[in-house]
C-alpha cells in the first residue's frame, strides 16, 4: 500500500487514521482485555478459558490492588466464544439478593442484562447464540440472548454483605455455570495478527484483523468503508508489514491525534460542575449502543445517542474511562473529591454527609472511600469499607435522616461511631454506588448533598 492510494495525500491519511482510532479503539481495547483475561487474568481474577467463569474470592479489601474495586460486590467474569455454536448459561436463584450479569460484545456495547431488574432473581437457563444462528431452542430454556459478535464478555457482580455472607455467595458461584452446546469446537484464543508488523502500527493491524472477524452493526459498515485507503479492509497478508516511511509517519501522526481527541473528550465534564463539593456521575456514558437491544436493555431515545457518528467518540471515551461499566439505569457511581467549601477531601479533617432522605434506589446503595490518587482501600481499625442501607446498626435522626461521619479516627460518640465511614489519613475520594437507581436520581431531581467539613482531626 502506497501513500496517495485512493487519491489521498499524507495529511488526509493522517486525518482518516485519527477517525479510525476513535472508531476502532473500543474494539481493540475490548478484545485486548479478552485476550488478557484468557492468558493472564483480570485484576484479582485468575485466567480462565473461553466459556468458563472466573470468580473473585470475595469483595475488595486493602490487599486488593485494583483501583476503585467495590467492597460489597463479588466479581464473576466469563469470556464466551460462540464460533462453535451456542452456550447455555445456568443462573441460580439468589433468594432476592441483588446480582447482575452484563453482556458486552466485541465492540464494547452492553447488549443484554440478567438480574432482578431485567429478569428477576429466580433460577433460569439462557442460551447465548452467535450472529445468524437459526437452530432449535432446547426445552427448559428461559430465553435466548442473541449475541452481535461471536466473542462476548459476561460481567457478573454479586452483592455480598461481608465475610459472613461469603458462604452464600460461594454457593451461587458454584451454580453459575456455562455449557458449550455447539457441534463444533470453539476457539481457544482470538484471531492472530501478523507477527512482522512494526510496533507503532500494531493498533491498525489489530483493528484490521479483528474488524474483519467481528464485523460491526450493518449501520456502521458504510462509515467503516471510509478506511479502505488505510488498508483496514484488506484481507490476507498485512499491508503494514512493509509499509513505506511516508505512510508510517502519516499513520503514526493519526494515531496520536486520535488518542488526543479521546483523551480531551474524556477530560471534559459530562455534566455541569455544579456547586462546590457537588457529586459527579455520568448516567449516559453507555448510551453508545444503538443497534442491539437484548434482554434487559432500554432502546428508548433517553438511553441512545441520536447522532451515530457522535456515538463513536462517546464509545471511545467509555472504553477509556472504565471497561464494563453498566448503563445508568442498572447502576450509577457518584464520586466527590471536594467538600462543600470546594476544598480537597483530606483525612486531616472530620466530615459529615447528611442524607435527609436516602438515595432512591430499588436495590441498594453504599459509600466506599479510597485513597487519592491511587484509588485503593486503606486498612482501618473497624475493618469497615462499605457503609450503606444494608449496614446494620446505623443511627438515624428523629426525622429519619442519616448522617454519616467520615474521619480517619474512630468517633467517640455512639451515634458517630455507629455511622462511621473510615477514611485514609491523607487525600481520599468517596464513591457512592447506587444500584437500580430511581428516576429521581436519573433525572437529577434528587441531589446528593455535598460533604461538610467539621474540623481538624484530633491528635
């Protein structure tokens, strides 16, 4: 492939390569993560082959070196390969306890959910079928989940009320099973890329190969055809193995420009900053799925992006900010970094969060504090890392309000101790997790109060 192919000069190739990065980086990020899960594991989860679950041993603890890991959920993760046919998923009865299984395609789109909101908390069997499948559904199957791509990530989160609750969670883990039903062997890894491609062009090679094996929605293909001059639609031998220096420079510049475009968009606030100490959350970060609305997904205008080309940048930002986060209607994660006076949160001070009314959720809410900037849990005297509506012994005011005390040292008064949220000695960042948020949270009519600073920590 020579520069000028398709009538484009190097500057035009650079601009097109930047567009290709924005469009294709979610695919490359997603499948790179799948590959890592198969070979190396993911966070605290051990590696697992296709069509098998990896389970966490428990919720996050101070020994969990994964930034902002939840302290009251237990992760389950499976990478599915449907190239050999459907996979049957068995989901146990959780006895009403919250869980969610989120299905994500190769392009990073969440296209189905199982759980209390979508399907209830009872036992069930589901068939996940590859694109174009037209077979017979066996008896006893609760429903069919049509996968947009032949590789799918199943991201599970199981509510856990602490170490004493882990026997129940382990029982659920054992009953959460996958069975390959296809009449052909499935893959053991992802389609291989050409080994001789220079490092600075690896992104384009991965995009070329994986885009061919995991085609996008039909509505995206016309946009994708624009990338023909880059060699991204070529089959067989990679055009990047012997690319000339002019082309390499143009592609390298385009890659840098595309990354910069995504990074700048990721830094821009998704919502207005609000008053000092306002909590930030992004309920519409996952609205880029425009084509595949399976079980548990919402395809209404409120939860989709009307401009398809604009959705590519939103999708790229979502892939960069946080892999496998759910839609806002499944869960919201609100975070704060400053108090009501606009000052950075720091364990040298004592704070209160007064909730006149609890956050309106249909499942549960919890507050977890991490160190800043690392985003890790820090050991505390109470061994307490998530405080919320499931925490026993919280003391409420006569008017029903709940005031949480955030401090590095244990409060001396009984109510303060009961409602204590331990924080690190230095900078910290709280995250409020809101599972199955009510409409008042989604439309902004319920405002999470700012954290109030009370005074210096006693020495």
